[in-house]
């Protein structure tokens, strides 16, 4: 059994939590944290079987029972939370992107070099058959010498109005 902590309980944190709870029998979500934890979200988490609900993600990082964390917080927190999780020996699933700054991304990569921790970045198009077809066409020389790739995609539905309550770059560490 892999014990998991979810850091960031906004829209995407809830999506990942539900996916784990309904689809991964070998995983248990022990804790959820969000600095903007509302009573409604805390109640949702507890009614989903999550025993610990916090407004401080460090309680998850410092919990020896937790093997892995999902970082679903705002992008500007991904690098510092990733580094803390790696230093604590936690495996990490981090929502994309790791950071907007290449030097900070390299900090995470360097922290992983001598670590036993596994690290995955959530890129939902990784296994998309259309992306595979484009890659295959490039590999086979059918497209030519690629210099820039621009990708635009949309969620299947817009986020709820409450999603825009806080700015996307809100830094909560």
C-alpha cells in the first residue's frame, strides 16, 4: 500500500484525489493540505475517507507514514514544495509545469540525482494518440526539422466560478 498526501485541494487536487480513491486500490490518501482549506473542502476530504486535513502542507511532508505526495498547488509553489518533499524522501507527482524558471527546474532535477525518490510531472497529453502520431511523423522525417512546437488545449469544461477567487500566481508558502 502506498500512502499519499495531496498538497493543494483546489480543482485539480480534487480531480487527482478522486482518481486515486476510485481507481488505485494499492494507494491510500492519508492527508490533504491547502492554505485556503475551507470547511466545505475539509468535509469533502473527510467524507472521502481522508483522515487528516491541514492548512499547512509541511504536516504532510513531515509525516513519516506518507510515501508520496501529489503537488497540486499553484505553479509558483511547485519547486519549493518539490525540493522539501524530495529532501524528506517522498516520491512526487507534480502538476505541470515544475516551474517557469529553468534554473529552478534544474534545482529539482539536481535534487533527484542522488535521491531514491521517483518524480513525475503531470502532463495529461503524454499518452495522447495524436501526440504520438506527430512524434512518429517527426521521427520518420515526414514533417521535417522541427524548431518550435505550440500546443493549445482546453479542459473539457470551464472551471467553476470559485476557481478564480484567488490569483493563479498566489504564493502560499
